[in-house]
C-alpha cells in the first residue's frame, strides 16, 4: 500500500490485546489523536461530559456524553477539539472480535 501520509497507530505494549485510557479534554496523552490517523485495532470512546469534535472519514462528527463512538481498523479520523470532554477510551485487537462479526461489519460498509 502506498504511503498516504496518514499515521497508522498500532496497539502495542499490551499482552491482553486491550488498552483502557482516560480522556481528559485536549490534554490527551497521545498528541497524534489531533492529526489524521488510522488504527490497526478498534477504539471505543465513551464521554462522561463535554464533547469531542472529530473528522471521521473526512466528515465532521460531534461525540457527546453517553454516545459510544467506535473507530474501526483502518478508518481515518482526527480529533479537532475536545472542550471539556472527559471520559474513557478502550482500544482492542481486532482478533478479539469473532470473524463472522468482523465480516458482517466489513460487508456492510461496501
């Protein structure tokens, strides 16, 4: 695949295939979240308060409290701003999702 200049974030340093992190406003540990990027894994974000403005596949999306945001492997996204946003994000290896479910999700996006 050609180098598109879009960062590929990999799930590393986890023996379980799952990583849980706290999201607090614009002070997230991973500054690359604010640049266009994609993952080699699933990431779910659940806000407790505030909001997060995201570009998802180059379309604007606002994530509000109690809405589960899911980023699929390979999906391009970028955090634009996170004023007062606080919550949790969970990243997990795609191998933790049964193949029939992954296939259903992949065929529904075509």
